[in-house]
C-alpha cells in the first residue's frame, strides 16, 4: 500500500513538472493538453470513485501549490474530474485500456469539466466571455487531452 502511494506520488510530481514546463511548448494556438488529468482519470477508473475523488483533490492541491495559481481552483477542478471518472470504475478488474474509444471519451468528459472549472475559478477577469470559456478553455483543451489519452491507451494496449 505504501509503495503504491509513493509510486503514485512520484508520478504525479513528474507529471506536474512536465505540465508546467514542457507541455506548454507543444501547445496549439494556446491550447494545452493536461497530462495530470489523464493520470487522475486512470487512477479513478482503477481505484473507484471515492479514491479517485480524494486523489484528484490531493493532485489539484499540489498543482495549485507548484503552479502559483489561485489556491483551490485546480484542487476543485481535479476533484470533480476524479469524481466523474470514478463512475466508470469496474470491480471485475477489466483492463481500462481495452476499449480505447471509451477511455478517450471518459478523459474528454473529465477533462472538459476540469478545464472549464479551472478556467472559470482561476480567471482574474471580471468579465468572462462564456463562449470563450466553453470552447477555448473547455472543449478544445479537453479534445487535445483526450487525443493524448487515446494515443497512450493504444500504446499501452499493444504491449
């Protein structure tokens, strides 16, 4: 159990470091995929809704600390992402990568929620354009993140 926690913690710290340093370099017109939310989804689908929700909370808190953003915005967004992804947990230990399209869809939904709430709560703007928030900060990053998740699931499944 302790080994699992340490392993997950190291992976999260590496992903947060990558997310804050290298991943912005592969952005397309300012749209950035979220590797951290992919790992939250994987964790929630493997461990269930309660553990996924708590894991999202902890990961979001760490992300807020290291990113220097508004404390609580990533924490809330990643908690919701873990909660939603946890709905798709199955007790029969079926490989979560067996249906890549379903996996990418779950990542899309979770990432959409994560991106939308993170942008909404972390925005310092008084006037928020709702269409921009939905598309630029919601759907587009979620689609980019789900494409990365789909590629990952196809790579893992072929091994």
